[in-house]
């Protein structure tokens, strides 16, 4: 439906204190609420009715979180920085050009003008059976993610399994941030805490983030890497609009090669290798590609068939590495 | 860029910005849903979540009791079914007892607000009994006790079967040096127009309704609505506001239009309804999913010796244009080359999926892909240049095809020659490095269906022109400008003939109360038919003005030559055309010894002139009102065998594409680098508009070639959004080169033919043939997804390893 048919209240706190108050109020009244900045992930779900809330808490009033600064050799990105601003920011382009590129590869200019980096690392996992018209959801049995009792992707999945829901991870920016060892600051009712980005991501597609429902990400912090080159390669049938069918982030620092994958499974996969353990650089690339391919199970939940997406993992890793090596020459 | 030959015209052949384009760009143009009626009710439609089910019970009482709900309709409220073709009126406005596809309307609510209407939908209780559905053509052919349409009295789900055979197929294949055969499969695709369907209905206190609707065919909607609602046609006025794309997807009467009109009549209130994008996909009417096997015989000396095909097309739940599609899957292969021995067999099946219907290139696109790929294969096998071979096989002017189509003008040979020159075809084809390729394909299309859908002897198009006391020209036409620019084209005709600037021609179109009947914007008929009608109306008006000028100048009025058309050129109600009554004949010359320009009417011979306004005033003295009409009706065409009417057209367009691609052998991605197009649309009336159509067809063809595909799971539409149904973005559009290509069609208005549909089909096989040139694989399934490219490459490598 092109209409958000359920009524909800809209609030825009201007400080974290106000935000905490609002959350507390919702919890006391047993109201469902959602945080949103750009709203590009939440609004479509409200439209299809796959997600229902009583209160829409806009984060856009927290203006302190909309900036990028350089401090003590660290880039600190406010979570409300839009993907457009991030892609064009002087500091990002200078120190983390691959991240600027990845941010630019998200969706379309209109969406990048609204969508934020905080939202992109939080973007909900997707599946063709849940991110779907209400009519279509009605004609299938409700799946686990819709509080039902089946997974249409892995029919044998049952409660108690490590992975109940195969909704896949689709952030374009997270893989590079993971390879950079990014830390995120999280604010909640009991003050703030800092965690590694990889601790944010959980194994199941239903609740795929470790963030508590009353917490928000405030900043993303990245140490400027030395002697490092990075690359992000995205598989999509078009050069715009799509979520990654596969995304491959590559980092080369000296003899270290690391790879992070997105678009395939419930959380991003990260793989590391060091050239010292191999006869030559090329063997390392082959080996890390094999590692990545072997550890990944793909499913039919995308435009591209599962086998193809798996086959593209080594191709994209090789391309990423080649592109970095070519630039270094 | 398209260029028109200089024939001394002032407005014809010149780039003219489309009327209304400024308003569209400025956001000022009113589309159907932008119209603000007084206090309208909003309609929402409850749709079936099941593809195949019986409705056991339907309880609307709670919905009706909801505050703000003014009415609920169900299938029981509509007695008559409808359909665009008189021979398959099989669709109910709302499902009765049975649902045949996911998304079929099962009830509708009219309420004071959209929110209330949506809430009311949730209160409607429907009990379904799920039944076994049919989801593919092959299954649909099998005998069953429970066909989708038992009223047809068939023991299976076959909707239409067509077999036509011409010549001697066995002999044809015997005469061939090479015979190639392949099975091809095509996904169903959607029109993906920008504006979703919308309708608003205004009712007056006498029970007359004005229906504003996003439709390509106001006239057919008018007729269908009168039948479904059981009220006289004169109580209904259909108006088409600005329209955001049709491509065939708005050329049927639709359930929501019937529902809206019924609510307005029942409740005495204005109403509005619009679709979400999901609903557009649920109602679909797109290109048929197709499974076809084609066999082509080719001789080095004679060209194509025989062509045969067996085709299944998956029609979905209802008929729509399907019977026409069934024929078009065969007959449109009768060009652009001579096919002496020809047989086709097409079955259209009913399945539990959204119905398929007409889409740009209607029925001709998929078989064209197959025939152009097979022709490329045949050329490769005998070692002949595929572009040169095509060039030599293109129909000659004034040919009769094997199935008795009268081909008149053909301008493609020059165009293809030029395209080969500009692309350096000879230097590139077969000579580019691995991964780079160049391919060619040609196409052929009708300039309007010669026969009307509803059989009658009336003109296919009529245009009325009036001139007011101030000299302003108003042109009335029932033709629907759906963004293709028909209003502009009609105005160009009148402006050229009447010697007026474009600004002085106001067009009122697609309003069944005020404009004369036009059959609508489908089958690429408007330029040829309404264009001729406009030209004829303008010629008659010119005669009135020139006669008035002669009176003022005290000169003898010009003697008009009688047209040379044979007496039976037009079938005028069985009577011979009456030349004395101003019958104009085909494409009449209007030279009369006068020049009308810059506000003057000047006799060339006597160097005397009066002003245009003086002549208007003088003419008004006689008539009180200046008004003429012009008509168009296709000449008598075609053979006398069964089905001879399918694909008959007064003229045909021809297209060639040369496409250059890069294929990535590691990922299977096809990048179309450049598309060079030669399209023979006769005289390009408005080069700007022809360019737009060519660029648009390339983009649309790219979509079907590379990514578009309706995905169904047991009849459920899996990708009803523009995120998951992939259409190309601007990034994918290749460099486009349009080479000059024209002919002078003896019957087209100012020599023009169609330029909207025929261009689409050949771009797709040209891409496939370029892929073959690049990496040596034959792709036989659309879309040509990267994974299919890789599979084909792997198979080819295996073959290579063996040999």
C-alpha cells in the first residue's frame, strides 16, 4: 500500500535526555516505538504493514550527531551524518575513500540525501518473504520474523536452531567499517557505552542487532589506518537503487589481507590472512576466497540465483585486490 | 539524431516541443489523481490473497457499519462481465464466487477518507476454499474437470489456439542450405509506466457521470462501462487527463473504473480511486510469459525459405487483448523479410496469475527475438555477413507478403546501410577482441490495426476543427495523448495545412462528450489514422478559407482535382465514396494556388492577398460557425482466409539496430555500450518526438533484455515493487546514435508511419547477437541475466574441450 494506514504519534526530541524520557514513557505505557533518522528503512515497513508502532521517534532533532570530525588520528562520524554528506566529506574522501565510495553505492541520490550512516549500519535484515506486500504475506504462512512458525527459505528451520530466520544482512557501509575495526558509541537510559562494531551484529535474522530497544547509536569511530588500501565491490544488476546481492570489502595493510562480505547471510562474514603464511600473495588471495566461499551458504532470496552469488565471491575478491594493487602501482 | 528530409514544410518535419511538456516539467500538469472534485469518497479495493479459491462466504456488514463508510460493493453487484475484445468478455468487475488470481478484487469500499476505507477492508470477512491452481502453460494444456473458465466448454485451460500455414513447409526446408532450430523462453514483463492507474468520477444531479481516468482508450472504456453499468452511453462522459505512460497497460477497461462509476451512481457522490504500485503489478496486463520453439530454413541464394514456430503464451486469469496477442505472435513475422513458407501455431492458456495483455510491440517482440537470433545463427553457419544478408532480404516497396499484407513504403535499406557505415560494421563484426561484440537485428510493425475491435463501418478516426471569430483554431479529437505526443502531432497537421503557427492551434482531446470518436491509442494507430483525419479536416477548412479569400479578391475559387483513389478505397458503409460531397481520398494534395502564412492568404498567381482574419470573417458571414471534420478509415486490405484480418495495417514500419556490447566473462554482465538505430517511420513528422521514442524503446528493450521479469510463486507475485522488479536506471542507457532513415508513405499523413512500438523489438535480439559476437554464446532465454551468460559460457567451454 502506498499509504501508512496505521496512526502513530510523531515526536522529535532535541536531546538524549528528552529521548530517554520519551522511551521511558513508551515503556511504561507499553507502547511500541521505533527510532528513525532518514526513515528510509522504517517507512516502507510501516507502509507494507510488516511493522506496527504507536510512536515514531525521530532522531533528527539530535543535531550534535550530524558531523564528521578528526580527533587524535581518529575519524569520528556522527550517526546522523547522511550518506550523501559522508560520501562527499573531505575527511572521509581523504582518509577513507573506499568508505565514501561504498556510501555512494547505496540506493539513489534521493535516499542518500535522507538516509544516515547510523541507519545504514542498523538497516534491518531483508528477506523476500517479509519485505513484501501485505497481500503476499497473507498468502504465505507467516514466517518466524512475522511471529509465525516457518521459515520459507530454510523449511527445516525450527525453534531452538542457532539461525531461525535467514533474512540477510544488506548494509553497504558496514563491511568496510568492520575491516577498519570501527567502534560505536551507544546511548541509552543508563548512559553511554562503546562496543566494537562486530559486536553489534547477531547471528539470527529476526533480532539481528545487539542494540537494546531503548538505545541509539551516537557515533562511529575509526582509527585512521596506516599503510592501508581498501576497496568495496558491489554486485547488483543496476548501477543504482539496489541492495547488494553481494558486497565485498577488501583491506590490505602491509602483508595483511582482510575481507568482509555483505548481502549473503544473516550477518557479515569477515576473513583474514597474512601473506607471511603463504608462498606468494596470489596464493593468499586464492585461499581467502576459498575460505569465504566455503563458509557461506546462499539462499534464493534475491534477483540473482544462489549459486551465482556464491560463485561471484572469489571473482569479487580478486577484483577488489587487483584494483587495490593497480592503484598502488 | 532523427532528421526529416526538407520538403518545404514549415512545421512538418521540424522539431516541435510537445504540447503540455512545459506543464509537466513544471509540475503543473494535472494527472487523473491531481484533479480535485468536490468532497469525493475514496475507494479501496479488497484483493484476494489466494490465486485460486472459491469464495464460500463474504460478510461486509461490519465494514458497512463503520462510521464514514458509505458503500460496499461485491461481485453480486455486477451482472455483466467485460473485456476489451468483444470476443472475450470474461472479466468481472469484482470476483463472483471464484477468484482466479492473487490480487483479484473481491470487494470494494467507498468511505469518507482513505484511512476509513482501509480499516473497512479489514472488517470484511471472506471465507475462501482454496482450490488447486494452474500456474504454467504446459499444465494448463492438460485436461481438467475444473478449468478457470468453464463457460468456454473446454476440457482444459486453452483460451485461444491459432494455426496458420502458408506455402509448403516441407519444400521450404528442403530448399534450405541450413536449418536452425531452438527453444526460446521469455519471462512475463510489466509496462512499468510512471503513473499508477487512477480514476475519479463526478456525478451531476441528473445521474450523469464524468469519468476521469488514466486510460489509453476512452472510447472502449465508454462502451464497456455502459454495458457493465447498464446505462446509456450518453449518461457517461469519459475524460482522459494528462497521462503518465501507458505502453498498452492502460488500453483495457479496468475493474476499478467500473467500481468507481458504480459507487458514484449508487451513492450520488463523487468518488476517487488510485492504485498503489503493488496494485499495478497485481493487475499487470503485461507481456505474456512465452515458451516458443522456432525452426528456420535459410538458403544462401534465396534467403529465408521457411519459418515455423510452436508457441505457448501464458495469458493469466482473463482474456484481455490475448486473442490478438495470439495472432501477433505469428503474423508479425511476415516482415521485414519475405518468408515464402510460413507456419505458426500459438496457444494462449489461462492460468491462475494476473492477466497478460497488450504491451509495446504487442505479441511481436518475443518471436522477433527468436527469428532474429536464428537468422544470425544461419548466417554464422553458412559464413554470410548477417547485416548484409538482412539488407538483401528486406521487403521491396509495394510487395504483398505471403499472408497477403500490403507493404507499401520501405525506407530501411538506406537506413541499415548508413548504420553499417557509421558503426564500421564490416571492420568490427567477427573481428573484435573476446568480450567485445557487435550485433544486428531488424524489425517490422503495423501502423495501426486496420480493423476496429468492435466491428462497425464508422471511421477509425474523426477530427473536428473549428475556427473562432478571432481566428483561433480549435481541434477536437478522441485520440488519447498518453505522453507519446499525439496532441502535438494533430496540431502540426492542422498548422501546416492552415498556415498557422503552432500556438494558434488548441487541441481538445480524449473527451467523449466533446470530441469525435477515435478508437484509441493502441497498435500504433494514432499518427497514421488520427493524423490523416486531422489533415483532412484541415484541408476542408482550408478550402473554406480560400474560397472566402477568393470572394474578397473577386477571383474564381480553385478547382479541386478529384482524388485518384480507386472507388473502393474506403468502405464507406458499402457505398462508393462521394467525391462531390468532399470525399478527399488517400493523402490528398491540398495545393490550391494560395499560400497561407504570416496572417495572410495570398494568391501565388495574382500576387494578391487578404488577411487570414478577413477571410475568417468573410467565411463566417456564410456559415456563422466555421467547422469541418475529417476522417480516416483503412482501405480494404487482406486475404479472405480465416484470421486474415490479424495484423492488417495500411502501412508498416521497419527498424534496424546495430548494438555494441561488452561482456564480462568472469561475471557474465552484459554492458550495452552503443545502440545505433535506423527506423523507417516514413516522414518523421516531429524529429524531437521520434528521437524520444527511439531512446525510450532502447531503454525499455534493455529492461526486457537484461533484467525485467515478473516472479511468481504458486501464482503469488513475488516482486510487486520497483525495488524488486528491476527496470534499468539511467546508468544503463547506452550511447545512442540515430541514423537518418525515411520513406514517403503514399497514404500516411505527410508520408508518416508509426514510430512508437516497432523500434522496441529488434534492440533485444541485436543485443543477443552482439553477445554471440563477443563471447560465442547463443542466449535463448530472457532476461539475459549474468548467471545465464555464465552457464552458457560454461557449456560452450565444455563443448570446446570435447571437440
